[in-house]
DNA sequence: CTTCGGTGTCATGTA
DNA sequence: CGTACATGACACCGA
């Protein structure tokens, strides 16, 4: 027992020295901690199922429908979406106030996620957190600014924002305490990772892992990321006083948020707190974890091989990394946010509204009324204008003439349609309202249309030739349509436009009241049918082009979004790789400074740190995947020993 | 000469 | 049932 205590004491001291020497500071994107909470849920055991909910929810509610379920980028896509939604709910992160709010939200999310089964010791931890600086410390946990303020109070430390807590304690402990805080930073960061980031981390760790290891990557990372959350030991009663004397963890506890303490809570942890309460220790020196003897509760741990690190400062990580990393992430966030804003498509509303308003203002109210009518009857929009020599013959059929423009406008896209020849000529020919040229883009290039400014009465047959002379016989002859020629050949006193655009009732009256021959009736019907179909075809093609244009724009937008997500993915993978490497190194260092029964340092190849569901961290021998391999390793080691 | 885009027309389906 | 409309398919024309 004494030997075990000795070893453990030495190991503890060495650990503190180690942590003070490493001084590895992890700059992790602050937002990652928000993601990592699900992983905590996983390791907390009963609440592990919680991890499966976010992606599915996002898959159903967000833009996941656009991504194939089996798409490898789906996870990153949803991670980015979730990040974007968090930022969006709080506004633009460009503004300092918004930034602060976002950080608060982030930590609150962690709090929410950390409310797991291991909160049984919350009361104990809360008692230790009820120090005079409780409120300020809570603020510092959530707001990096607070951490900065505390840091300014102790500039001599120069350990960064997280050294604030250490400033309240004895100087000989400051460095070690601060180092421990910083050492635990990557652990907490990783602990807050979700499965997505865990996979990314696995990639990095797998790349960095020792090739001699045969453990599956999952086991490896689970053993590493939780290595120092807590270490259960046996027979460590005397260490309690040691910790109290050294105040190793007291400084740490000041930067530990309540929820983080909950995460690390364990049976040993709770007992330790009870013991600490009995001691006349100041509230500032109250420890969040104590080395406590748990008897044989953790039989799988080599006696005296583990450290009682039931609780470690988790929240300090947020303060550590929040300031630096946020700027880096802010770029992506800003880009994502404003890309989303741009994707709203609201910028086009202004132009559309302007166009629409302009058209409405220029449109005769009567014309607007006609737009509602199915027949598209246009009124005497051309009657008021001195059109052409034939304008004097304006009659009821003129309405049907103008109706042509109205009737063909099946949809508003006609507004921005390219003016056809007919439109240009029509506007030059008749100084009618601009609304006609806008809303009546039928581009019916029949020369008779131009030659009939006088929408002739059906009862009067008007020669188109004299009228065509005004615009030029060449144009007329050239643009005379086949139907127009047929109408001339059949002596039909109506232009194609008239036939096409007159209301059905009027058309029927014309058919019945003019004594047309059956051939003429058939031709009139064909002309009308073809004319309407031609307009329909024009509209259809226009819609098709618009659809193609819209799809092309969407493709460009999605490509830009894809590029942005890929950049975020790379950034996340890089960060996770760095965290995994640091955790691995830290685990290796810790194991190297622990001593086994024979006083030899633990071989990192044979031992690893394992985090249990109850929050305790134990030193566990590496389990080979199969017995054969384990035996083979033993034999190999024996051979090596013999060689040595 | 071929290719391609625009256009008109027909057939068909739908409201 | 007739009409209007939409759309695919085809043919024609001109660059």
C-alpha cells in the first residue's frame, strides 16, 4: 500500500510537471465545441442515443433534401447547415455584440448537451463553485471577453486567457495549474465533438497513430479523447491531502464551468467533494476533483497506476480557443451567412417590382381589366391614337385587334421578352400606350398587322395594299405570312391578327354573319388556330428559355455553395487532426510518466487511457483485437526482451 | 455542304 | 362539346 501511494504520488507530481512542461495550447474553432456535445452524450452512456437525432432532424428540415442520403458530403453539409443556422438565429457575426451572443449560445448548447446521466454530482460541484467569483467565472466561461479581463488582472502569468483562474492561487502552483488547464483544453474540445468531427479526428489520428498499434481506430480514439477526464485509482486516501496541499486542481476548478463539472462527475468525484467540504479550505481553493480511494471499484486498473483526475477544467477550453479561432471561423461564417442571404433571391424583387409598377402605371386601367378576361379583349387602346390612314375606320373590331396583344400574354414573362419585329414596328407604327408594347409582346410579324392600323370593321373589306404602302411594300411583301396570303386568296376581309385575336363570340359572329363559304370558314378557323398556337409556341419557348436560365443560375449558386462547404470541411478536418495529434501526444506523455508496480514507466504501446461512461478515466492495457495477435505480441516482446 | 438556332405548324393533352 | 392553352415533335429557313 505504501508503495502504491508512493508510486502514485510520484506519478502525480510527474504528471503536474509534465503538464507544465508541455504547455500545448490548442486553438480550436470555438464553434466546434458546440458540435462536440453529442459525443459527450455518447460517452455518457444512457444518453448516447441523443447523438442520432441532430442529423436526422436536419435532414428533414433543412436543405438536406437536395443532397443524396448516401452522399459522403452529407454530414459536412449538415454540420455547416447547423452552424449556419446557429449564426443565423443570432444575426450577423460581424458585429461584436452579435459575436458575443453567439459565443454565449454556443456554451449554452454545450450546457444543454452536457446534462447527461453524470449530473448526479452537480450539487457537489455547485457547492464548490459558489465562490465569490462565481458569477464572474460563469461569465468568463461563456464569454471570452471575461476571460480576457481576468487575464489582464494577472499579466505576469502570460499564459493566455485561461490563466485567469490560476492567478488566484499560490504562485508555486500557478504554472502547473495553468498548464493543466491548457492540457485539458484539447480533451474538452474533443469531448464536445460530434460523430462527424469524430470521424474527421479519426482520420487524423489514424494518420498519426503508431503503426505498431493494431487497435481499431474507434477504440483508439475513444481511449484517447477521454484520457484525462478522470482517473480512478485505488487506495488513494492520502492523496486527498496531497491535492489539498498542492491545490493542483483548485485553480483549475475556477475555470471549470458547472456543466463541465457535471460531465466529469463520477463516484469518486462526488466523494472527493464531500471530503473537501469538511476541510477548512477557502472557496477559491475548493477542488472540483480529488484523488480518492475507491477501493476495488475499478478492478481493471492496475493498483496505483491511475491518477485521480476525476474532474478537469473543461470550460477553460472555450476561453482558450474562442478568441483566436473565432476570427478564423468568422470568415466562413460570414461567407455562409451572406451567401444564404443572397440566396434568398430578394434582390430581384426590387427590379421586378419596379418593372411591374412601371407597367401598371403606364397601362390603361381598362387594359388591366382586359388582362383578367379570358378572351383578352383589348379595348380601344389604339383608337385614341392617330394611327394610320385607316384609323378612321376604327370599329368594334379594333377591340379585337388590340386584344391580340392582351390575349397572348399568358404570363408575366412577356414583360421582359425580347421585342420581336412586330413589336418594334407596332410601336413605331402606333404611338399607343407603352403598356401595349410591354404587355402585348406577341411578335406576330404579319405585315397585315402593320397595314391594319385601322382595325377594320368586319363588314368592310379594306385593302391592305394601300396601307402597306406606308410602311413600305418591300416589308409587306417580304413578311406576308402564308395565312395572310391564303386570306387574300380567299378574299377574307380580316387580317390574321384580327382573326386570331378577336373574341370567340365575335369570331363566331363573323363566321355566321358574312356568308363565308365553307372553305373560307375553314381557313378562318385554321388561321385562328394557327395564330393562337403560334403565340402559344412563342410563350412556351420563352418559358423554356427562362427555365433553362434559372436552372443555370441555380447550378452556379449550388457550385458556389459546394465550394464553400468543401472549404469548411477541410478546415474542420484540419482542426480535428491537430486535436487528435495533441491528444495522442498527451496520452503518451501521461503514460510515460506513470509507473507500474516495478517502477517502470508505462509503455504507451501497452497501456492507454480509457474513459468510462461514468466519467472516470482509467489506465487500461491495450487489448489486442484477437487473442492470437495478443499472443503474438507477447511472444514478440519476449523475443525482443531476450534479444536485449 | 452541314450545323444550329429560330420559327411556324401539327398533334395531343389538359383545364 | 368547344375553346384556349401548353407542349413535344417535325419541318423549314437563314446565318
